[in-house]
């Protein structure tokens, strides 16, 4: 039977609930629970008459799901220790690994500048998980500890990749290469060797741009090597730089010798680059694309001599294979015909054909109006100016193949006649549409192997598209203006993408297939909520979590985030 007793401890009276039993004929407490002082009991009784709403003081909501999912995989890969073993900590601030990992999670979840990093960090549950206060993440502290030389960045990348390749058994024999660039708002007069004016792939030729070249694995698109380079460096020259990096670092990263096949697009073709790939000290196999003028003979081969491609992904497509000379050597060339590509090209041609017809009609009518005296102002056209105008109109792809025109001078006036030919379009279709020529030194590859390898280039294109996304994993805007800071920024962005790729791979292996953006969005709906009750000077805290979607809750359950980090 239970009862309430009081005990005097250091002149203070405290109350306990006790239960007693007779053991060996003597009464003994078998259950005892502390209830508190008389004042505490009175307050508890008072609270019984107070609604829950009235007892609530406030709540603190922190970002949890997506942030901790990335932190968790980084912890399992020991990213912090890998970085800190290479870059030593200064006396002030936290370790470089903490700064870099925090910034990488920020780039993935909610990209911000280093000025905004502190506020973002304090809005997440990371302070309570890491034990690091948010005031450590001021811009000054961040750059004091992360201005890292290029050699150290390469060393960190190699060490991280060794861990990734070993942990996830990444296939590194098939590598996809490409390069892109990002525009910046760096002032023209600012001294910076990385940001240069060049050909912007986003049509911002008025701004200084930064180049980024990537080598990724065909297996789950994990970036293997990256380099930040001046925006005015030609693609073919940067290709040579990256291939040299690959040869110098491949064995160290993967623990394997060569037998690597690199896939690249036509912009990287040059005889010097192919010579370098075939260098006997470390030969690298390749699959690339050829321009039409490099394989004219293949476009003359009729379709009935093509053989069908026999994989499910290439169903309905066919190819013709032949040894040809390219870049001073004999290579295996495959011309591929894709009916779906041909269909899309025909649709585009028909649309452009209508646009061009309208423009030529407008020009023809203006010339006739000038001859009829309806237009008298302005400089009178001459044959050369009209021809130039027509050539500009016809510069769209294939238009010169299907349009014929003649500029006629009569009685001091210029006239234009033109026509588009269905016969010419049909000849173009049979000769060229839907076709692409690939080349390789892999004589052991089947037609299907060659085509599938080249088509895998979409992986790296997808990486660049993601890194230009403004919601997650964004490289832009680049807030930095020194070469060292720009390289660190790009390294952080690539690290963030690596972590996301590995999460994507883990979930895909478990039968959960979703994009990186959706994964981060779904998990971001799970937030941690700390609600405080009672006395404001000594409140009680209750921790709970918002409910995410069914998929988000399933993923959280797989990784046990609430259990690990509550």
C-alpha cells in the first residue's frame, strides 16, 4: 500500500511517495519516488487546473531531416577526420573539416553566402548535434580556417575518393568527362586568374566566367575528379589538363592499374589529346564523337546496310561499323541511326522552314516595294547586301540544304526569288537526319557497348544541370573574388554533390528511386520541435518532430535519424 512521507534534508522538507512491504517480519520500502518540496507540489496541483495551451511558453523549430541525412552519411564516411588529417586547425575557430562539411550541407540544402552561413547554421539542429555554437561560423572565422592551397584540395579529394570507392565499390573503369562554366559578377578590374571573359555556356559573355571540368563515374554519377580553371581556356586544352590529372592520380585513388575508358564529346577532339590518351606509359581508352566532315563516307552508306542494335535501351536503332582514319590513326567508327532523333529533327526543320519562309517573304516584299516606289527612304540595297541578309536568315541548321535562292538585279533594282524543296528535304533525311558518328580505340567493344558508353554522357550533363539549380547544390552565385576562395567554394560544391549521389545510390539499392532535389525536399519537411512549458526561469522541454510525407518517414526510419540525433 502506498503513502506519502516527508524527509528532512539539510533543514529542508521534501516529500516522497513510498510503498512498503514486510520482509522477514520487518517493514521495508520497496518503491520510492521523489515528489518534491511543498512548493513544488503546490505548483503541480496548480498546473492541473491550467490548460496545456496556457502552460506553453514557446517552441523552437530546427531544420532536421535533410540536414541530418547528409551529416549522417558524412559521419559514416569519416569526412571530418579525413579533411582534418590534411589541413591543420588554427588556434581560433573550429576545425577546417567542420567548416567545410557545414558549408557543403548548406550548399545542398539551402545555398547561401558565407555571410548567411551563421544564420542558416543556427536555424538547424547542427549546433546541438555537433556542440559547436553558431557564432563560430562568421565569414572571418570561416575563411581564416578554409583558405586552403590547391595541393591540399587535391589531397583531400583523393583521400575522400579512396574512402568512397572502397566503401561503395564504385566502378572506375568507365569515366565520363565534360566541362562547363559559371558566370560571376566579379569586377572587371579585380585581379583573379580563374574568372576570365570567354564563351559563356549561359550566354553571359558580358561577364567573367569560371570553368569547371568534371570526371564522373557512370556508376551513380559520383564526381571522381574536378578542376576549377580560367574561363577563357579552350575545352580541348582543359581536356588535356584533366587527362593528365587522371593519369597522375588514378592508381592512388582507386588502387587499380589502367584499363580506363573515358567518354567525351566532340568539343574535346584533337590529335594531341588522342595521342596523349594513347600514351604507352598509362594508356586510356576512349569513346568520342566525330563531326560529319570527318566521316563523310559513312553518311553515304544506305540504311539497309545497317544492323539493328540489340539491347532494350537501344531498341529500334541501328548502326554501321567500319575502320576509318581519324586524327592520324585508324579507329573504329560506328554511325548510329535513331528514328526518334530523326523524327525530332524533322519537326524542328519544319518549324524553322516556316519561320525562314516568312522572313524571306518579308525581304522579298520590301525589295519589290522599293522597286515599285512604295519605299524611297533609306539606303538602297545592293546585290552583296541582299545576299548577306539572305545568308544570315538561312544560317539555322539545315536551312541552306532545303532552300534555294537567287538575287537578281534589273533596271537598277534588286529582286529576290526563293523556294524550298521537299525533294531536297527527303535527300537530307536519307543522308543525314537521325545519324551520329562515334569513334573509339576499343576494338573489343560491340556496337551496343560503344553507343551505350557515348550515350552515358547524359550523366555529367545532369550533374551540371543540377549544379546550376538555384534551390539545391547551386554553384552560383559565386560570392568570392580570389582564386584560392573560388577553388575552395567549388570543392565544397562538388563535395556536397558527392554526398547526395551516394545517398541516391543507397536508396536506389533499397528500391527507392527519386531525384536528388525531391529527396532533399521530402526530408526537409521533417523538422525538430522543442516546446518549453512551465516556469520561464526553469522551463520543462518536450522534444517532438513534424510529420513528413510517407516517403520521408520511410527514409528516416531506414537511417534512424531521430534515434541517433535526438
